[in-house]
């Protein structure tokens, strides 16, 4: 075992009072952030000392502790006790003393309560916190989970998200008002067909499509801005072909396991997923996507648009959407997995099987309400909430207003209903 890894394992053992445990397995993982940083972490599975010769890889024994820490900062990312069962008495808390728990979280994460994270909700013996910037919500948001058993022993602690430093935040006074963005709100009111499974039909309704509006009203940022914390290369290229390839497409099994060495981790080698996708690579991807579609979707020339490309787990991911679709909650789309070396399509995921459930629903009811009438009914219910949103092009968080509404107007009779009723 690499001595640097061994030292981290010993550090973890002391920190979490794991004197009655031993490390069963460990792995070095790496990931990227939206700031184009590479994060290396050490994942460990600790077994109770009385569990010996465990060779069942399908599940872990009761009391197993899974811990992941950042190799460089040594901050904890996850601590999870299998089946919520802990025998570690050195990590106990009083759930009623939330201040004590918050101080411990601040110490573990280096974050400041009220400035970088805030209380969100409480469930059964579990506290949830969410990321903030001086009390203002953040997108993409980070979360912190903290859970205790009946005796107050820690059974789960997880930190998700980026939690930026001050230098990545363009702090300013919030100036937006609903009156300023009323015309944009009208544009964001869309007629959408909602699937109501219980009634086996599609219900047409006018609803606000969420969007982020910059504080100075100069521009907007789309609600679907990130893909699993990846910033995709946005495109809108319709794929067409003349000749169909008769040879059937052969899918391949993807390998998502990456072997990372200690030297790569401690030298903080840049993640290969951070390499930009070049113009030449875009051409090769478009060519192989065209070939794939002509094999698998013979009659669909001109019906699919390539929307984005991004790297993940060593592959180039291509997102495609059907060019012409009805405005429905769920739309037809596809993801292709492309080899980063050969630029061949290795596998794909089409959401058509998922959508077939909705294809069987009765056609939407007759539209009897105009968009203007719907807007008048709903405009007093529209929300504009301050949000700090990461602007990838500028490289920092900018203050925005999130335009949203929890209500919709049924297009057949003008009734205002809550979205969750649809």
C-alpha cells in the first residue's frame, strides 16, 4: 500500500473513532467541478473487526462504514453506515441541539452557516441543509445531509456540491421586480400537455417555463443549464443523410471504472474530461452520429437535432432531441456514448420506451382559453426569487431572479390549479 494512502486511512480511523474496524477495500476516484478543477478522493469501506473473510461482493455486512474524503483538503465528502447501524460511540450528538451539530458541520466542511449553507428541512432523525450565498439560493445547489440513530450516533453525513469561495461570486444588491420582467414572463408562459395517468388522458394547460433573469435584465440563463455538473457545448444542428447504412448497429458495454494511481492523485493531474472538444472532434462526432442514425433510425433524416456534446467518464456524450414535438412535459430525446479515441458510437439511450406509457393516453382536450387570458389569471401568482447562478462564460456566480410559478391554467376551462395536481 502506498504510504500516503496508508497515512490517509490512519487519519480517517482516528477521526471517526474506527478502532473496532478495519479497511476492507479502498479506491481512488477523481471528478471534475463546474470550475474546471479536478477533485481526487479516497473511498474506503470499513468492516467491523469481527467480520472476517467476507467474499460476497453483492452487499456489505451490517455495520459497514463507507467513507469518502478529499485527498488534498482531507475534508469529508460522505460517511454512510450500512443499514443505518452504527456501533461507534465516539460520534454522538443531541438532535435537539442543532447549534452543536451546525458547529460540527462547519468544522468538518470549512463552511460558514448563514453565509454558505442554511437549514432546509428536518425529517425523521435527519437534518438537511442547502447551499446559499449570504442567505440567497444557489444554482447548481449544494446539499448537506446529517442523520443520527436513536442513540444519537452518527449514521450518515454527506456533502454534495461546489460551495464557491468569495472570489467566484459577483455580489450585488438585488434589483429585479415582477413588473420589470412581465413581458418576459408572458413569453415564458407555454401551452403544455400534462399526462394525467389516473384519468388516462393528456390535459392541456398554460404554465411558466422556469428561467433565470440576470439582475440587470441584460440577458437570461436557461433553467436546464447543467448536466450532472457538466457544462455541455451547446449546439442545435439538424442531422440529415441521403443514404442509409444497411449494416445493423452493434452496441458495446461501457466501462465506467477508472483506475487512478496514487501518483496521479497526489500530483493532482488534470482530469481528461476537462479537455475542450475541438472543432475537428465536433466534425467527427457529427459524422458518426449521422452514420448511427442512418443505421438505427432509417426514416428519420432531418428529424433529430444534436443539442449538446460533453465529456464524462472518458466518453463524449451527445444529447439529441426530436426536432418537431408537441409541447409536452416529457419529450423524446436520446443520449449517445461516443468513444473519445475512435469517435464511434458505442451505445445509446432512447427515452421512447418510457414515453410509450404516455403515447397511449387520450388526446388533449379542446383549447378554449387564449394565452392572454391565461396570463391574466396567473400573473399575480408568478414568483421571482433571488438566485446566484454560475455563469460558465463569465466564470463566476451572478445574481439572477428565478422566474417560476407553482400554478397553471387549464386550457379547456380556464381553471387555475396547482402544478402538482397535474
